[in-house]
């Protein structure tokens, strides 16, 4: 059956009106979100456990919703979320910024991302060696061409990226370590700790997570802290923060020193409905102790500033929550 011209125009007008009524930025209805995949950090790390705790907050707000936490890493999580293999991911503010611009460590512009919340600033690039390793500084590694058996997290994780960049500041590459008779093992925090404790590795460049804290209790480790100038160089090049570690802040911190810091954020798919993003941000901010109880990095979590320094644009739903709560003006 053919539509008369007047009727056809009327129908097209109704369709156009309906399209205009779809909320901007909401590619799907709230009711269509039946499950969420939340990509976190390596097994044995704080991120993995934290994502699990946050997923429980989400499920309490959305009864019946399936929220699955999967292992991941701060670098890779950005791309996983961008491609739609996950809807939420833990990452770092400067990585989100790099992904939006398509700059190192990313090779293309990521267009499907928004920031949800900043939940802490971690001390990153912590270089710990067994006390019987004859190195007292990072400079010693290059001077002695020591055959260090290094561990760090998976290649798609932020500690591995920090390890690579930190060593490069001292003119050392992963390939150099191998050429000197050493090795580089990319693995989970728990496995890295086991390798060191069992005598199969000498060192790790990492963050202080439960598996590493347990390692330091079992094995005597020495912190090789970077020079302040090196930290400042990494801040300028890559967008890290400059973090000061007081003596005694961690079991391995027997002296004060500097390290790089990273603002931890949750990235969310841009096409997640505004109301869903709003409710997730609200769920986290209503229970701040859920974040604060996950270690020293997160004790200062403050919902009032959780929208700041996220590296790029906020999801419109999250922004609306922060404004409704009076945190953003």
C-alpha cells in the first residue's frame, strides 16, 4: 500500500519528533542494560578486589543486574571499554587523556569513552629488590649491568608501563636486562610475589597491593627510590603526579623519598544511559568507605572532589549527579 504524499510527510514528521525526544548521549534505554562487565586489575591486586566491592554497590541499586568483574590492566582496560567488550574499567587519568588524543601508549583515537569518577591517587613505580641483591640505587643497575630477574604486571597494565618508563629514565631497557643475563616476567602480583619468595626472581616494579605487602613480610626487600629530578621528568613527559612517601608509610619505606603518582579513575562506555551512569556514581559516593577501606591510596577518597582531575570529559549522567549533589557548581 502506498502512502499519500500528505500522510507520508506527517509520518516522517512524527518519526523526527520521536527522535528528538531521545535523550542526548543515551544510545540505549536504561531498561536495556541487563548486565555490565567491569574490567579491573591483575589477580591479587587491590583493583580486582575494589571492582568486586563496587560491583556489589551497583547490584544493590539495580536488583537483578548481572555485574561481572574480569582481570585486566589500566592500559588495556581503556581499549577494552572503548571496543564495548566491557562497560566499566579501572584506569588512570593520564591514560584516558592519551586515549582520547590517540597518543602513546595508544595508536588510535578512542571515541567511546567517558570518565565516571576519580577514586584515589596511587604511589606507582615502586622498585623493590631483595636485600641480598647488590644494588643500592637504580643507577647501580646500569653501572654494574646487573643480571636482574625483574617481575612486573601484565603488559597491558600501568605498573608495567611505569616500569618501562622508569628504567628508560636511567638509560635501561627491558632488552638490556635480558642481554646482561637477567629477565623480565610479566605476571600477576601474586605470582610475582611467589617467584621472588621462592628464589626465582630478584625484584619487582609495582604498586603496594596486598600480595606485595605479604611479600615484604616474608622476604626482606630494599626500595630503590628514583631521584626527584627523574620523577619530575616523568611528570612532565607523561602526566604523572609527583608523590612524596614519608618514612614508615609502607613496611618497605625505611626512608623518605619520591615516586610517581597516578590518579585512579573509572572509565565508562559513552553509550551507557545517563541514568545508569548517574546511579553508579551516586552508589559509590553514598558509600565512600567502600573505597577508603582498600588501602592507603584510597583513604583520602572524597566524593566532593571525585569529579576533578579525571583526565577528560565526564559522562553526562555522572556530571549531573555531581551537580545535583552540590559538588560541581
